[in-house]
C-alpha cells in the first residue's frame, strides 16, 4: 500500500476559495514535490500526481528557480545509485548479463568494450571511387526517403 503525500488542495475546505490563511505557499508546494520526487526516484508524472502539482508547473519551477532545479537534479543521482545497487546485487548473485553490462560500461578503460573490426582485403582502385560514391549517395537517398526527409541536392 503506497502512502500518498498530502496534496496542496487537501488543506482547503471543499467549496472555499484559497485565502492567505489556508493557501499553501509556493515554497511549501516545491518542498512537497521534491519529497515526492525523491520517493518516486525522480519520476515526474508519479510525483506530480501524488502531490497535485501540475507537470507544467514543475518544469516552470525548474526553469525559473535554480535552487529547486539543483534539488531535483540531485535526485537523479539517487536514482542512479539505486540502479547501481540493484546491478551490483545481481552481479553478486552471479548474473552473467549484469556482469557483462557492468564491465562494458565501467570497465572500458581496461579493455572491456565491444569493438567492431572492419577489414578490407584487396586493392581499391581509383576507378572504383565513382562507383562507391554512387552507392553511398543511393543509400543516403533511400534513408532520406525512409525517414521522410528530402534527399540531398545531388539526387
């Protein structure tokens, strides 16, 4: 059972307009949303739904309030730490996929990385260059048509 964080509207009596006595300050709403973001590991939709603060308002605060933005961005580190902890737990349990993923991402400096090696055998003659250029242009044109983009000026 998840515990809901008090929504700002919850402090108002039904049918009454907010006034200076019962309106929650912007600072308090920001604080409540930061707490909800921590609880949801930075998932904005979940935190906004739990607090009654709109996503648009959250992103406006992110843009306008550097202190709020810094608090929210710090939560991303908490989420990454959580993910790393879960990954390390899987590694300790002997999960090969988790070990391989970890080594590919954290062990790059030690050579744990996939590299694609392309070898070309034979000679490339200068007479082949126009043919190769045409093939590349054709492929680029096909990709442009596939992506809905216009082909280049040479097409």
